[in-house]
C-alpha cells in the first residue's frame, strides 16, 4: 500500500480476514477493552491514509467483525451482507459495479506467405535435406529435430516477408487521419530529441497542438452523433452505454442547491 499507484483513478479493493475485532466501524474508533490498541490503530491509520472505506459491518465469527471489505470507491457497492461460509467464518456477499480491465495482446510477428519466395525456399530446403540426411544417423532424435526446426525457421525468416501486429484501437472516434497524425508527431518528437534544435521542437509542438485539437473535435462529434441518433430514433441504448463506460461510481447526480434549498430528487 505504500507504493504509489500509476493510475490515480484506479479502483482499490482490500478484503479478507483482518482479525481486528475491537474496532468500531460506525465511528472508526477503538473500543475501551481492546487488547492490542497499537495494531488496531495501525489498521485505522492505514485505511485513512489511503482513503479506504470499510463497508462490511456484520459479524463474521462469534459476534465479531473479523472479515472486512475496504475500497476507495464505496459508491460502487450496491449491496453487501454475510452468508454462512465453508469454514468457521461467515462469507462476505456483495454486489458491486465493477468492470474487468481489458488486457491488450502483445505485438507478434505475422508472416505474409502470399508474398514468399517459394523458389528460394525450395532451393534452401533441398540443400538442407542433403546435409541433414548425411548426418542423420550420427545424432540423436532430439538433436535431429532441433536441427530440422532451426533450419526451417531460418528459411522462413529469410524468404517470407513479415510484419508486426498492432493492438486494436478501442476509441471509436480515432480516425485513420488522426492515427497518421499521431505517428507523424512521434517521428517529429524523435527527431527533435535527437537533434535538440529549436525549430524541430517548435514543429513538434505545433503538430502536438493540432493533433490534440483534432482528437478533441473528433470526440465531441462522436458524442453529438450519439445524442442526435438517440433523439431521432428514440433509442437510448447507445447513449447509456457511453455514459456507463465513463462512470466511475454509482452515486448518480449529487444534491443541487438552488435559492438556498438543497434538492436531492431526480
């Protein structure tokens, strides 16, 4: 918990058997008859320093609240309770609005076999076959297999063109033109960093401002198209899908004050 997280907007969940029965979670204080106040105080200080809220209030063993559920986004928890567990502790059961983070696939090499030089491949295979059969009986099965595999891979690398796969762009408003602009911006940055010339840095900064403005306009146009489609077709599924994707907590609209009066209803 002492290491700073890279994503300041990340959802943090800390749950399990903490075995600190003498904490009053309604007031975040320690009971008078606590046997180990230093340990209980350290837990309260840790949760407070990292802005974590303890959501689980029901006892889980012999009337004591030992199993906890702490999070920095309590608004995501819709429902939490305990049920009989398979051990001597009750099990925490909760319903929370959480989404799994999509893990992007790593770039990999893709061979373009439709552009391969098959004549050169055949020549290389015939040459290797003669050498392979001549020394076949002098080596073990494993060594023969490794030799065959390595030579075949070398022939593929030499005579079959290839390219690196790229991860899919998940932002629907990023157009091919914006993607080309971003690549050009990266090239200008590499050149400016290498030469460290003022005119190169100015060219990079100008394109950086232009690309940032283009991305912002493309994003605004994407949102406007969603609104127009929802109004024209009276179908709100696309609109609410976008809203849910941007949501971090389920607190909804906070109370609004008008003319000194606080309004909390819809």
